[in-house]
């Protein structure tokens, strides 16, 4: 059987996560790095027939007039990923990817993100339907030019201010009509990208806290077009630790009285999240893990502050106040210092392979077995990381034996 050629289309293609994922993918193909940090490279997934790194082609949408090479160089300076010599070896391929990047949309993203956009993108005055058609034309041209069998669209764009899923009409037929209205229809850009992809039958992954495909009408569209989607908000740092530690308190019958988490970081994502409206989306996403796992709501506080000098190095300090037998209060504290994009990038690559495989296996609608990758997985009852990972293993054994 001929090998499949699969596209990865990144929304926010020149941001920190995207530039790290693209550079990491090139370095993997060239054998400059090993597979450490990639879940899909672990033994349980070896027989799934996942797409090979060399069979991926990358493109995307972006709103800034930035250069991908410069973004990758900035990431290298911050995170220390690769040596300068190895990064130079990736340059030609980075330039090839750059040629596949098209101007995105800032419709309904709010003023903070709009300010990031280049003049050309900001000047466009399109209604929602025109935006969706333009995004689809870009995707179709990418498929034709590279003779691709499928394209997984992954949203790694800046976090939009919150839009509640129930603000959009509940049915796809009504949402589709709303896209034709001349007045702004309130559908955020993240959802327009999702609609553009799913309507073409392409899988869509929302790695951000933005609405994306979380609205029921968009899930209906995915099912109608025979495709899959998954989200929301990659679980890479403090929330990953919460979803690992909270089950321990629950399984030892310890009562968590309060859990306070302070996060400080200084990259462009941090700058966008410094705006109160955009920050609300992230805080909501980080704050729901505990009540789901513990079965009650302890007092919680989640703060996210922009500290420019830290760059991509996110520091979280968590203080957990708990009690057990005889009611004596005790404390656990931890400090997490992770390089945000180095934690996120491999998960983006994993999600492309696993989502494409699920689509090929005939899955439909939202993919609950990928819950361990997300802070707010769609329609999944458990926030326990180990239960979520068991769902992934179970799915993979089912697919491998088919
Ligand atoms: P970033 O600010 O470096 O990159 C975002 C990119 O998206 C920028 O290049 C920006 O110009 C572009 N963009 C913004 N709006 C766009 C639009 N409407 N269309 C196309 N491009 C657009 O941020 P990042 O650190 O790369 O993070 C990306 C996203 O992933 C954020 O939403 C973040 O919250 C989410 N996320 C990151 C992590 C992590 O880094 N560990 C974990 C979970 C979620």
C-alpha cells in the first residue's frame, strides 16, 4: 500500500509552540534528536501504524508579519533547544514550511490579539462566511500542491477572550446561517478555523483555551462530515501536576481544604494572557480539574502573571492545604519550572498522529480517549490523569488489533 502523506496545518504557525513543534519535527526527521517527550513514540503505540515523521508536510495560518526562522531562533535562544549548528541545519526546511504559511483572520479575537496582527491582516473587512471560504481555499491549495491524503488542523494561536459555547446556536443549520449575516456574528476566529477544517472533512485539534470546536453545533458539523475533533487547552505544566496529585489526595481520603497556584511567565502567550479578558479563558480552564477529581470544591486561587524577564520559562508555585485522620492540617508545596513550548510541542506532534489515526479508523465527533492531553477535555467525566491515560491505552489496543 502506498504511504500516506499527511498535512499538519498550524493556526498560529509562527508562535512559540508552533515554531518549536516545526523545528523539533525537522530535527527528528534529520536524526538530530531522539523521541524523548513524545507519547506516541512509546511502546504501546508502536503497532498503530501512525504516520511517519517523514510523511508529514507542514503549513498554517498566521496573523503577524514575523519570520518562522526568526521565531525558531528566538526559541533556541530562550529554551536552549538544539545547538546553533543543528538549528542552522534545519534552516532550509524551515524556509520550506514558511512558504506554506498564509494570512489568517482576526475576526472576533478582541483588541489584544488584533494588535499583534500585521497591517494586511488587520485591514481585511470580511464577513464570517467569506473568512471560512478563504481559509478553506488555503487548505485545499495545500492539499493539492503537496498531494496530501489528509490534513490535521491544530490551533496553537493566542488565547481569545471567553465565548460561551451556548452563545452560538445549538444546531449547525442555524450556525451556518449566522455566518452569512453581514453584521458581526460573534463567532470567534478559533471557531471559524474549526468550521473551515471540519466542513472539508478534516480533523481539528484545539490546543488552546479558546472556543474552537467546543460548541455543540460544530460537533454536529464534524459528525455530518464524517470527521473528528478534540480539545481543549493542552495540559503541559501545573494542571498536569494537579491531575496527577489530586487523585492521590482523593485515594487516601485526605481532604484538600485549599489549593493555591501562582503562575509567572514572560513569553508572548503571557503577554496576551496579561489582558484580563483573555486571562479569564485560561483561569477557567485551569481551575476545573480539582472539583471533578475530589468530588467537592476546595477553596482555590489561580493566578497568571506576566513577568517579562522569564521568557518561555514558566514557574508555578502551588500551596496545597489538606487534612486527614484526626483533622490535623498539613501542607504540600511544589515549584514547577518548565519551558512552556518544549513541553507543548511534542504533544502537538503526538496529537496529529493520534487524531489522524483515529480518523482513519473511522472515529466520529470528539475524541474522548485523548483526554490526558488536555486541561478541559470535551465531554469527559474524569480529570484523573491515570484514568485518562488508561483510556488512551484501551483505544490503542482496540485499533492495533483491528
Ligand atoms: P504565542 O503567543 O507564542 O503564539 C501564538 C501565535 O498565534 C502568534 O504567532 C500569533 O501571532 C498567532 N495568532 C494569534 N491569533 C491568531 C489568529 N486568529 N490566526 C492565526 N494566528 C494567530 O503563544 P504560544 O506560547 O505559542 O501558545 C499558543 C497557544 O497554545 C496559546 O493559546 C496557549 O495558551 C496555548 N497553550 C500553550 C501551552 C504551552 O505552551 N505549554 C500549553 C497549553 C496551551
